[in-house]
C-alpha cells in the first residue's frame, strides 16, 4: 500500500516536470564506451532483478585501424553462470533476453586471437533494461495512441518500474537483515560455547594441579 501510494503521487509530479520542458524524454540507457586491451578481457555488469527485459547492441570502433577493424568475441552470463549470449569474430552484435533470476549479469568482451598484435580498440555498448528496452513506437501503433496519451503511458511504465525497484530493494533489505540476524545469533552461540570451553579447561587444570600437589605431598 505504501509503495502504491508513492507511485501514484510520483505520476503527476513527473508529468508536470516533463511538460514544463520541451526536450524532456523518459530515462533511457546510454551507450557505454569500453577500451578493449590488446590482451585480456573487459567486462561490464549490472545487478538486475528477475523478469526484466534486457536489450543491448555492441559495435567496434577501431581508431588506429579504420580500414581494418579488428574483430572481438563476446559472452554474456547469468548470475548462476549460464551462457546467455556468445559471439566470435564479430565487429558488431546484439543480444536480448528476459532475466530468469535476480543477480549480477556480466557481459565480457575481448579481442580475437588473430588481431591481438594490434593496439587497443574502443567498443560501444548500448545497454537497455526494463522500461528503457520497451519499443514504444510499436506500442503506439498497436494501441493507436500518440501525443500526451503516449507520454502518460510511458510515465505509467516508469512509475511501475520505480515501484518494482522499491519493492525489490525492500525485499533485498529484508533478506540482508535476516542473514545479519542469523549471523549475529551464530556468533553469540559461538562466543558462549567458547566461554564454556575456557571455563571447563580452567576447572580441569585446577583439578589436575591440585591432585598433582596432593600426590607429591606439597600441600
């Protein structure tokens, strides 16, 4: 109820801010520029919750050899290590998938073996997730909406995405709090056990020394 109310309150605020600016557009993913070394791998990652659409394009920009662009290999893996995308000997490519589990999704790029003798190159990655990956032009054509109505539909999607992220963060906080409480309880029990062992060892030492001194008739 709390998050639904917050989301409903955000909708008119975002609408007013957008309508007050002529160049206002909804947040979209921007290109990430990576420098791929002559040897080694360059990776990017993002923590994404489950059931989120991910769409990305990548392309090579070789400033040192514009007439002979080097090729790269790309691999995208899920938090559990599943291979979601793999491409070799490419100067550009794209991948799209819907996340099946929450966690850190990693995309790694490296130069192919036949081009490693050349210098480093630049790679552009246009990474979109969630509401930014949605094709609003197709939605507008399919539902025959335009203008302010389309802006409102985008704002509604943005608010829903914000609400989903807030709920996700709340669940993550609850999970982390539970793990912290379990860890604290285990540490407390370990401390009690350690103290008990120390007391038991001290009692045994005193009993042994007393028995030894009595046997030797020192006391």
